[in-house]
């Protein structure tokens, strides 16, 4: 069976977890949420010795997508995700970046919008797409059942949940997304979040104060 490997590369002043994930049977890889600091990301790609075939975006916030357009152009690959309700964010990435004093961020439109129930592929691995609005309207997570792994962007963190005070955010919707879509995946699921350490669904069920 094909296994999955991942390297987390913190990027931008927001220390966003850009994840380089690959199928170890084929060494084909995807870069998830290249928010910026592309030299760091490219160094990780070179060290892993993988061939990147796609970019996946979990949602449209600048710290997750600021470098996506440039990386797409540099590697000549396609961008998949998020869900189309984040279009308004993706159309204003450069402007938002300037307001935070960030350089080199570009607006970006994916080659493929994703919807709940879609599948995405890297090498021999298939990930299910779950639309989990709340942090942003178009937030998606990527879930691989066989590998017991979920890439959740800023929907859920170790001990916390995504902020909902940004445009399009909705706290009750976010908690509903987590309860209805994430928690049923199983306690043993490893969760790679958009910031901070990895966790598991079981750990968050047991200890996350926002889920009490």
C-alpha cells in the first residue's frame, strides 16, 4: 500500500504551516497552502527529492495563499481548492498582504474549485474533500481514510479553533462544521492544522475547550 509522508514548513510572519505531502510509492507531491517564503518551500522540496504535481489550498487567507500564484508559475502545476465561496478573498490577496506589510503576495484563482464530496489525488493517494465553512466561507479540509490523516487548514487547532472575526467568518457555523464533518472521522485521525502543532481528533474531543 502507498504510504504518505509530510514535511511542515512554517512560512510568513504568521508562521503558517505549509505542508509538503507526498506518496512514498511514487514520490509525487503536493504543496498545501504555500503562503509565502517560497525559497524555504523549494528547499524542502529539493531535500525530500519529490516531484510536485499540484498545489492544494484549504482557504483564501493571505498567509495560506500568498505564494500560490508564484509557485504555480515556477513549477508549472495546477492549483486545486478551496471552495468557490472564498473567491472574494483570493481576488484581494495582494491588497490584504500590503495591509499586513507582506511583500510578494499575489491574487490567485484556482484551476479547480472544490466542493464537499470531491476527491483529489497525489501519486497513488486519494484525499476526500470536506467543505467546512466558518473560519472562511470556502474552507475545505483534505482527508485520507486509509492513512488516518486530515489536513484542516484553520478550521481546527490543537486546543483551539479558527478565528471567526474576519470577513465571512461565522463561529456557530465553524463549530457545526467541526462537529458534523471532522469529529466523526475518528479519534485516531492525525490532524495537521494551519498553525501550531499537530494533534488528533480524539485529543481535541477530549481537551479542546471550544468543543465542550
